[in-house]
C-alpha cells in the first residue's frame, strides 16, 4: 500500500495549500517545501504527465507566501540533486528557476559532506 500524497489529485494540492496558509498565519517569514523527505509525488510512471500540475501548485504556494507575509517572504524547495533526478519525480526545477517561482533551492539529501553533484 502506498502512503504518499499524490499531487495529481486536486484535493491533495488544496490540503497542502491550506496547511501552508495556516502555518504562515503564525508569522513565519517563508515556507519550505521538502520534496526529498518522501520523493514520490505521483503514481509510478505518471511523473512527467503531471509536471505542469506541480509547477502550477508551486506557483500557487508562492502567491500564498507573498500574499500572507509580503514581498520579503521566501519560498524554498528541497529537491533531488540533479535536473534529471528532479524530472524523474515530476519537478521541473529548471523552469522553477527560470520563471523565478522559488526563492531558494536546497539540493539533495546527502549524508556524506561535499558529495552532492552541484555542477548542473
């Protein structure tokens, strides 16, 4: 049995968005989306099919962050360590950077210092 959220489902995106609004209501100056704690965002094999849905969702959350806290607020994402690994789970990280959807990126989940392939 799979226990991860499926971000292709609108109710899942609405739920996460409601949590973000609640958290930001406590005066935090931003939000971190950790896509590495459980890097399964869609049903297996459907990751590329729903990249636009995830990108739109992250854009929505950026608006929530900016609207709740103000322009000084930051949206950070923790994503896999390479562009290819991001795409494999449905994250268009190059687009997020190019379109300035996110303010900060934390890459990978390495346990050995200085081993994350950061060249990309």
